[in-house]
C-alpha cells in the first residue's frame, strides 16, 4: 500500500480543543466511500491531535482496485490509463478526492455519481450539527467557514427505483452486523454474484427474527425476496422484503400501496404473470 499523510483541521474560535466524535467518524467513513468511487481502497490511522482547535494528520495507506470510468471526466485519462500508472501517480487520485470534497456544490459536474455526492453531503450535514466546528480545512485547501458549509451540499434528486419483482437469492457472503453489503446469486440477474443491501424499514421482520450470535460468515442459504434496482448507486440491488429464509416464512409481500413508490420494471411486466391487485397504483 502507498502511504499518504493527510492533514485535517477543525477550527474552533472559542479555543476549545474538541470536536464531536461523530464528526470525525462520519468524515472517515464517507471519505472511504468516496475514494472507492475513484478506484482506491484505503486504511486510515488517526494521529495525535494538536492544539489550535482540533487538528491532526491522517495516515492513509492506499491500494489501487481499479479506477471508475468517471475519473476520465476529471482527468481526461481512462480507467485503463490509471491502471497502468505507478504508486506516485495513484496518489494523485487522493488529491483529486480532496479537491472534490472541498469544492463548492455549484462547481460539481452533474455527471458525478449521486452516491458519491451523497457521501460528501453527509460530511457537511454533520459539520453543521457540530457546534465545536467553526472552520474545516483538508490538506492544503483554504479553510471553509461554518457559515459556508451549506455551499458544499449539493441537492440530489430522488433516484428511480425499479421494482424487479420476487426472486430467490443464494446468499454467499452475508453481513449480519450491517457494516457492508451482502453478496449472492440473485436468480433473476444473469451474473454469478452481485452485491445487495436491505431497506431496513421494509425488512424489519427479517432483522427481528434472525439470531445474530449463531450465524456464519459464508453460506449457501436461500432467501425469497422482493427486490428493486437502484440505477445510480454503487450497490444497485435493494431487498425491500424478505418473504422466507431457508423455507422458513418471514414476512408477507408488500401490498400494492407499499409498492406504489417504485417504478415497475418493463421486463418484470413482460416476463412474469400479472396479478392485477399487485400493480394497482404502481406507475407502469
């Protein structure tokens, strides 16, 4: 992994040497998510904070996992070009990430992935809630004043959620603790394996019934689910209801009113038997 030092400074005009722990946690987690969009994986260690508000150096170990095609939008070089570069050039991506995080929302191209922008928004939403932070400075950027945090939050329009219907998923790699996405074979998708997440509000019965202390990290379990596709996010598939797990009934299907906020996939309509009550009120 390529080492990199990233200075970070939370200013406090009252002279307090403190921040809300959530501010640092949200920044680090969102920073990691953003970096992945640029084709990197990183490990971060926090240095000893210094006086003058709250400032420290983040020690970042970088590994290249494959540049996202949209990096061409920023650099003019393709993902293949970046894959051929050495460690010195790869570190340039961190500089680009830092520029993205410290760039005003009005200057962010519309082509940027919405999920990437959402992660940046999380950072500044949290900073707005932290009364200890008067300014924020990342690397060698100009300090951003608290009164200007709102200028770095970009409005993201609601994405279209395509309802794909019911399907079986053979679960290869679950994550019962909720720290990453799950992976498995989604029957209606041609690929051998895909990442997927859960809408925790709509799948509450599932999470209430599983016993977290006795579940393995790798399985061949089968769940029957209702699922939607999120075209603009990194993890494209979202389980909105778990109907059964290893043939044990978990929950009933969502009603037509529950499905009304999703757009029904044209492939689902064409390829599956239509139950008229299921689609009442659902946009075709």
